[in-house]
C-alpha cells in the first residue's frame, strides 16, 4: 500500500500547502543573501522594517508581492478566483 501513487491534488508542493508560501520563501532567500544580513549582521525582520542599505530592489519587490498575495486572501472578490501566490 505504501507504493501506491498519490492523486495529483494530494501531492505536496515544493513550498508547502500554505497560501503564498512560494513568495514567502523567495523573500526569505533574497533577504538572507542580501548585504543587510550578510555584511551588517541584521536579521531579515530588521532589514524589512526600515529603509536599510543593502536590501536590493528585488527583495522590496518580493515584499510587496507577498503583501499583495496575503491581502488577496482577505479580499472577498478574489476568494472565488484563487490566491495569486503559488
């Protein structure tokens, strides 16, 4: 029984089952590779809080996309369309 294949909808995705998990992981990876964390020794949370030097534009864009994805979960108009994240 352990060798039976799972249905396509039961297969766990690369980023987990939570909504916006892919964007969240990409944001974390981007922040961990940034100068703010690597050179200045700050935490990713500290780097996001203020306009720190060493946080690339790509990370800010991912931060905004993650925010929009989370906000879409609360928006009743998008409940039927599905979440934007992957």
